[in-house]
């Protein structure tokens, strides 16, 4: 016979089963083993190389470098010619990873450690939630096993590179734990916990947070409709929900407010791309390989277990109501993944910009809840002793492990040396040249959306070389409008480098390089097959290539060299050009006049001269004059750039101009930038290709460009930190008071 336990009022209706102490420890050890084994792919040796991994590592390094320098991590001039780094993507993972990287001194170790800890933490939070929901240790442990062992869950994060979802799996059960506790007790501490969890979820991923809030609203509506007599007054619970909403908004406002304000002004035009739903065969077949957005194995044993639990609960009249909401959540998660993509424009509106497969996150969560609820009912009826409950749990754990763990333990990653190849040596050699902006062409061919060129190699150059590049993270929806021109211009250069019919770069390619501020190139040579079927590697004769690695062997025969271009071009004339529409090239949206703009202007990159600076609008041409000259027109500008530095938070240029002129800077235009000339704020304007131009007087100058955090965001960050600190302190004090023994009088 088990001894009755003293429980708090909000838990008195759900006593736990009578597992003995030893049995409870054994169940805990099984869960710990499942968490460690299922999380192996997060800490497996080697370096993950999937496309989506690179932007997360980049964001993390931007944060760690900026914080170590005492600067704001919310802007980076390394990518896209400068863009608001964490304005449109949940910053929580990058902030946590960046802080951890400062502690451990290694970006890869930091992100691996963080993901593994989040995986373990998600198991602990889910176990607490399911214990509250079911009141039974074994049923809660069974649901937590499902939550841990679904192969798709782990592979979608580790192999797919969707790292922020690890935070979602931690915070999703925390939100529902706090909501259920609030609905049962009406206590303010649960409202605080709900607000903190929801606010952190917004900072982790705004769209997952939006769907979670919608599900919480649905749960609240169901709770109000039931009108249980034993529940606290509805007004008290609604007041708690209001406190939670206010706390969540206060915590996340530093991200949410700029995100919402900038949606209309900073969004990059999106291509009409329709991502397919995950494949049923991929989801249900054990030997199926991870298919990226096509899905991965869900675990056939888990699918059958969920179906059995749902059927068992629905067949029991007394438990149908408890199963209703998890069943709705499970159905919505599956429907958004499989069916909504077939609804055309309505479907795209419903899923936002997320690939459909991502909504399986909610299927995984509610599948675990249903298994726990079904297991609790089964345990009540058939497993009424500690030994039977333990035996049933161990049997279930063995079946799930045999089905799911093989897919999670056969993970391997390449070594850093194997995928960097000769680039690790090229990066060391390039550092001596102090490049301003490096364009790693990859394959010299006409392919505007080649992923290695636009995503992987820019990240490698920054992570392992510290170089700036013309591209940025692959979330093009918030790239600066300058990329409307940069994408086709870089593709033009790549195609020209691969053109075996010309011995030198075309003047048009030279213009493009100068307008983009690309100082160095890395590329494979062009490949040509001769009449004798021999293969020849060709490079452009007018480039000062370093070809020491163009030798036979397993390593790619890369060449690299300077272009002599920089960030600054000078002109005496500013001329308006008509605005151009956008068009689509493969998966990229680009400006329709990208080629015409190159044809309009003449560039001499060696003299840093531009025939005129094209600007948007219909204003008349503006030309600087010199009254001392008979013609009244200034001669060609004469400027010398002594030094250029580009960091995440700042662009610095030391230059000298012998005459008054206009200068165009290959820095993406944003009105919130601060441009200082010799320490004083100076006016700047937008070019037709969405870079910066300004007036420069004669003399020696120090030009700096940065993006101030701004008063509003500074206040909102302080508000978020204060909310987090106050909420955590109040929860800690409340917990301490509840543990304190009451003295009898």
C-alpha cells in the first residue's frame, strides 16, 4: 500500500501512481538514456554542412564578435553590403549561442552544446507538463519518450539545420504547462510563467509563436465553454491571461516592434515558389533518407501508438473531452503540413513563409500529449501496481527505441578540413591583403541561385576567414533592395569567368565588380575540352591570379586574386534614372534594368571614377562646377583611398580628395544608418541601385558608417531585460515561500 502524499490544492485532483522509489529512478534513467541517445546527432563529431546551418552559425558569430567588442549585435556590414542583422529573424538562438561561444571559444562547440542542452531541457519540461496533465509518472514518461524519439523531430533540427526549432520544443510545453496551471489555480505566478514562456517563444521564432498563441486561444475558449464549477473564477483566469500577454509583449518588444514596423518597408520582393508537402512514404518508411523539406521518418511505431491512444480515448466516454483539444492540435499540425499547401494562395497565406513540413512540430507535441493521456487511462485500468507499470514502460521503451534510434544514431558529419579543402590555405593568404569584400564564385557558370555561391561560401569566408562578401544569409525575404542588382551582377561575373571564348573579363563585368565593391575573387578555372578530348583549365589573362593550387589532385584547383576595386567611386555628376520593375530569374527576384544600368555608366575602377551616379526620381541632372575653369566644369575627380575597414558594426574609410566631388559607396542604403564625415553627421542619399551616395568636399577625410541602436530599441531592450529579471525573481520568491514550512501556533 502506498502512502498518501500531501499535495497542493491545484494538484489534489491528480495524484500520481504509486511507483516505488527505485522504479521511479529506473524510469528516470531510461528517459535520460533516451534523451542522450536521441540527441547524438547534435553532438556527433564533425561539422554539419546543410544549407540552413550556415546562417545560424553566421548569426551566432556576429553576436559573439559584437558583444566581445562591446557593440550592438543587431547590424552587420559583413553581409549584403550591410543589413539589419537580427531585425527580422528571432534573435534568441543567436544570442544564447553567441554568449556560449564567448565562454567556450568555439562557434561549432557552442552551437552543438546549446542544441544538446535544449534537447535535454525539452524532455524535462515535457515530463513536468505531462505529469501535471495526467497525474501519473509512467504515462508522463511514455509521452516524453515519444517527444524525444520521433526521428523527424531530431533530424529536422540537426541534419536540416533548423536550429531555432530546438527552442520551440523547449518552450511549447512550457507555454501549455503554464496555461493549464493558470486555468486550474488562477494564480499570478502561473500567469508570469506563461508570459515569460510566450515572450521567449516570440524571440525564438515569431511564426511558431503566432501559431502557439492561436492554439492557446483555442484552449482558453474551450476552457471557458466548459464552465467547470471547481475552476477558479473566469475573471481571475482572464486577468492572468492579460498579465501573461503584457509580460510576453514587454519581454519580446525589442524584437517584435522593429519587426512589425519594418515589414512594409524592408521586405524583399518574394518569388512565386511553391514548396511541396512532405512525402507520406518518407514519413512512414524506416529506411527513408532525410529529405529536407520532404520530411523524414516519423517512427511507424509512434504513429501506430498515437492512433491507438487516440482511438482508445475517443472510445471512452469519460475521457473524450480530455482528448478533444490534443486531437484538434494533432489534426491541425498534420493538415497544415500535408493539405494546406494544396489550397493555393489561401494555403500560402495560412502557412506564412514557412515550408509546410515545419508544422509537424505541432504534430509531435500533441502526439506526445495523446500518448500520455491514453497511457494514463490504460494504466488506471490495467497496470495498477508499480511493477506492472514499470514493465509496461520498459516494453514500450524497447519497441520505440528499436524502431526510432537506428535513424538517429547513423549520423556522420565531414571534418572541417574535408569541406574547406584548399580554402583554409587561401583564407590565410588573403588575410595579408586585407580584402574589403571577397566574392567566392564557386562554379564559374550562369546560375544565379547557385547555393554554394550565394550561401555556403560567403558563410565559410566569414566564419573561417573573417571576410565580408556580397551575399548574406539565405532568407532573401529581408535582404536589402541593393540585392536586386547584386544577384544578377555577380551571376554576370561568374558566367564571364566561365566563358572560354574570351581571354579577358568584359568591361561590363569590370563595372559590376567596381559597383559592388568586390576587391578579391576566388573561383574555379573555366573548363574546356580540346579536340584531343583533353581537359584544359583556363583563367582570365587580365587578372593577377594566384594559381599555386591549380594542380592535379583531389583538392579543387582554385585560383584567387585582387580586382583592384573598392567601396568608393567618385563622380562630378548625379543623374536621375527611371524606376524599374522587378522580374524573376530562377528562384531570385531581381531588377529588370540591372543590365541597362551597367550600360548607362562608365567606370574606371583604377581611378575610382564613375561617369555619373544614377539616382532614383525625376530630378534634373546635378553637376559640380568650377568657376575658375573656362568651361565651368570640374575635371575628373581625383581621390585616394588610404584604408578601408569593414566589420559587423562599422565601415571605416580614410581617403583624400583633391577636388570637390560626389562619392558612391558600395554600402546598402538604409535611412536609419549614421554616416559621419570627420566625426560629424553628414547627409547621405540613395542611388538607383540602392547603395549610398553623398557630397565630399576636398581634403583628407575619415568616413564612418554605422547603424545606431536607436533610443526606442534601447528602451525596449531595457524593458525586456527588466521584465525577464523581474519575472524570474518573482517566480523564484514565490517558489521559495511555498517550500518554506509553515509554523503552527
